[in-house]
């Protein structure tokens, strides 16, 4: 990658830079049917912790209403957990996305892909009218069976869902895991090599060699029909640069944006349980709860030391614009 990281002054997800697109990253709950050894302690639970179905529906309606007041007319919904498919009314919830008129909507989900094919067929039916569908399928060798996992990925791809396998590259099992990633890629499935974060998700763990880091930086570019898909655009003010996904930023140690202006809270929100927040990494006060929240009316300064979540780091950021201080 010939990107001058220290000279970059603006970047973000291209769809958010070029469109009036509002992004929602939504953790429905922390319940998960897997219990992976490398999972963050706070990131999963054995207890069902969902809100009411009516609360979720009302939240979708309110997000659309308030985002439109800021001029955003298109919406991207990204669901994760825990394991979002464990929510029994999830398929009913996503049907509601298209019940309030929008010119463009897309959906993404991060999932361990544990439900059977019948469940996924229903999901495909309920999302058929959305303009784009994508899934990050997290592979967890401690629980998943490779062939069964592969079959589900291929079936979803047949249904024209953009599938990326998310693989946490635990240092001690790096090259064993890399072999499996190569097998998946040989079947035409996109793979993301994700550095393992520490228990608080504030930094990448120690143990990676220079070779490992280089592999995570450069290999397994996102592709569609053999063509690389560049989701992120960066500029140094004179020239634009492109990268396939913000997940690579941690590998380049490009995750410190304190003092930059950021559109999180204005062009995007994070939902965790009943909390509406600016971002996963952000240390700001809450924007509110599902029943009562406000969006920013303009970009705000970043006050976070390290931004290690790709859901946060992909949100448009600018190093050069100076906003008035409230």
C-alpha cells in the first residue's frame, strides 16, 4: 500500500462521502450462542437482553425522521451482537425497514452464520426489496464446521448477497487460520483478516510478527467478479487513495483521530442495547436512549485517543476543517 498515512487529511466510506447516506450500526443485544476464547469479555452474554419489538420499530422510524431533518435521505442498517440472529423477531424487524418509504436502503449483518438454510432463505425473502445486502460471516473454529459454513456462504452468494468471511487472526494460530482462509478464498468467498484486539478493544494484542502484519495489511482484497472493491477513499489534499475496507486501518496503526472532525453522531449512530451513542470507541456522553435521543446537527471534533472499531473509523473524518466551538 503506497498510501502516505501521515499526510491524509480526509477519508471515509465512499458511499457516505458521495451520498446523503445515514449509517446505523446496531447491537441488538449481547446474547450469543457461541463462547469463543478470544471474544472480548463484555461483547457476549448468556442472558437474553433484547428490547421490545415495538421499541425497535419506533426507533427505526425516529432515526429516519431525525436523519431526514439533517438532510439524509438514504439509509444503511448494520446489525451485530452478540449474535443478532438469536433475536426471535429479527426477520420481522427487518421487514419493517421497508415499510417507511426511503429512496435507498441497504442492510449489513455480522453473524456467526449458525442458523440453518431455512432461516437464511426467510432472511433473503424479507430483504429482497432493499437495494443492497451484505453479510460479514464470522468464522469461529471452536464451534463452526467448515463445510457447513462454506455451504451457507455459497448459498447466500447465489442469492446475490455480498458475503465476507471475518476471521480473527489469533497470533498463536495465525498460519493455521491462514490456510483455512485460503480454502475459503479458493471458493470465491471474500475474506477479511482481522487483528485480535485486547480485552477492552482499545489496542491490537502483541505477538504478531512483521510477516503476519504484512499479510494482514496487503492480502485478501475485497472483490466482486474478480475486480477489487474499494470501499474507502482517502486524500492528502492533492491526490486520492483507495483501500478495500476500514478493517485494515488497525494493521497500519491508522486509528488515532483526536482533533479531527468526524461525522459520527451526525451522519451515523451506534446503538448498544438501549443506548444511542456517537460511536463504539467514542468517549462522548450518550446521545440518548431508544425512547429519547438527539442527533448532532453538524460534524463534531473527535475526542477519542484510539479508534479501533471499523464501524467508527469508516465514518467520514476531516483533519483540515475547523468548526466553531459551542
